[in-house]
């Protein structure tokens, strides 16, 4: 009976090192697939055309209740984050109720509603 330690290395260790390399390659391949799937929605979103800009916008004030402040043509350069898309009827109604028409884009003229 020998009490000598098992030999270092050998065919078993070589096989385990080979298995480790294969598993690391598989892990990297899986990570690459995950990265590709995460990019898929981004690529698809970039391919879709942007939604058309609204024809009319209503700008709302600041604070509680947020009343309508101004009506804009959808292509107006002076719109702010407080603007929401509106239909032509809603824009006409707002103008008839005294909401200001933006002087730069003149939605009242475009809608045929002059004050």
C-alpha cells in the first residue's frame, strides 16, 4: 500500500481544463445571443418611421387644473413640453372659448377662426 499523493496533472486534469474552455465558449456565445436579443427592439424601433406630428396642439398652463393657455399649429417651432395633440374641432373650440392663438403660427387663421 502506497501513501504517495496522486500524480499532479494527468489525463483527467487535461480533460477538465478542456471542459472548462468549452463551457466558457458556450457561456460567451449565450451572452452574445442575449446582447443581440436586447438590441433587437432598438433596431426595430429605429426602422419604424416616426409618427406624424399632430396638426394642432394645445399648450396647457402650469399648476393645478392646468387650463389651456395657447393653441398652436402642429408644426409651430415654439411648442413646449406642456403641449398636447388636439383635433381641429378641439382647437376651434378652445379658440372660441378665448384661449390665445399663438401669434407666430396663427392657428386661428389656419382654422378659419379669426378673433
